[in-house]
């Protein structure tokens, strides 16, 4: 990566990897990605974590990163927001714990926490100290193709 990117280098790399994955290519190792993009391991990991949060890739312990196996290509954010409707949660109801969400979506705790922070920032969830997260408002209905 020879030029500075106004979007953030890791985002540019994430989009390039997303395109490669959509074309059916497999993911090279982190070391190979570092060499091909001429960036640090931290930048590569940020790109991969971004793709993980979107449900495009998943971490495979002992193997590295691979395209997500699930047929559900919606982002983790969309799937976690849909929990409110899928579980028939109402305003004030307890939202599932981080551990349950990690298990349910096969995502890392970091990715789940990132989405939970987004949901809190968007006003969907509220954190009650000692009690966990509760539904603050219901999400607007979405239309999917």
C-alpha cells in the first residue's frame, strides 16, 4: 500500500479482500497479506476483524482466517439487531449476554462487543450496571430482497 488512504488503510484492504472472497478466492495467511499490501500485521488484523463483524470471514483456531461458512451473509450487526424481533423482545426486556451471542453467531467476543456498542450508540440497547443490557427501543422494520 504505497499511498495514504483517506478511508483508512485497513478499510481499503478489507474491501479488496471482500471482493476476492466474493469471487471465490481463498484467504492467504496474515504474513502473505502483510507482504502483498505492504502493511503491518495490526492493519491486516483490523481489516479481518472488520470483515468478521460483517460475517464475511471467521477465525479458525489453528488454521487462521477463512470465508464464513454460514449461508447467512448478513452482517453481524444486522443479525444481532434481528435478535430483538426473532426472540420477541419488547422494550425493557433483557437482551442476550455476550457469551450467548458469541455462541449463537459463532463470532468473537470482540466482534460482538463492537456491535453491542453500535447498538447502544444507536439507542437500541441500554446497559444497566449489574443487570446487563436491555432493549431501549425497537428497531425500524427492514425490507430484505
